[in-house]
C-alpha cells in the first residue's frame, strides 16, 4: 500500500457527518428511556410519599427532565461537546500506510493498526473502522481517493 497523506479541519460539518454516519452502527442506536423514567418516577414518589423537605424529589425530577432533553437533542448535545473541546477547529493530518491509519492534530496522535481492526462498515459518506477493543473510527470518503477506499475495504475484508 502506497502511503497516503492528507489534511482536513475538524469542523462542525465534519463532526456532524461523523455523528450522522456512525449513529446507526453505534452502541446507542435506540435511546434508553428507562433511566429518565426511573428518575422521574422516583422523584414523584419522594414528593408524594415523604413528609421531609422536597429537595431530593425535585432534584430527581430535574435530572430526569435533563436526561430527556439530552435524549431529544443528543446530536446537538454531542456536537456542542465536540466543538467545546480543544481539538475543535484544528488541522488534522491523516496518514494511511502499510502499518495502519494515523491521525495527528496539535493535541493528540491516534494510531489504528490494520491488525487491530476487526471489521469495516461502509456507509454512504464514509468508512467506519471497528477495532477489536470495540472503539470506532470514522473516515470520510471525501478525504480519500476511490482507489484507496477500495484498497482499504479489500485489505480489511480480506483478513477475515
């Protein structure tokens, strides 16, 4: 495999693409409503059945509402957290070579070796590389030439 180098900016649009393309294949495809329901019902129970000050019940209800807001706006919530991180807006150097895939920005260096990749998921706009550890790394197809995309897919699927 010929070494390939490119640079891109960790922009809001890129992060939105990462979220949108990765969500259907992530661990939390369906939101978990059980936790906020438990918080709300526990808070309501404390308010109704305890004679003590109502602070604990109100706190549990507030946490339940906050969790429901988190579920409803999880894309915006995730994007806001990413944009508040120090890596947001920085230039990322992407290197793909015979050893694996390396990304480097002013704050972190991440390497994913070919031997550490368990499987690959091809989406409309990118590739999701699933590591043996369970982590996922997203590569946008807009950053890569078509021949390299085919080579990556063949390399990973050929291992199995």
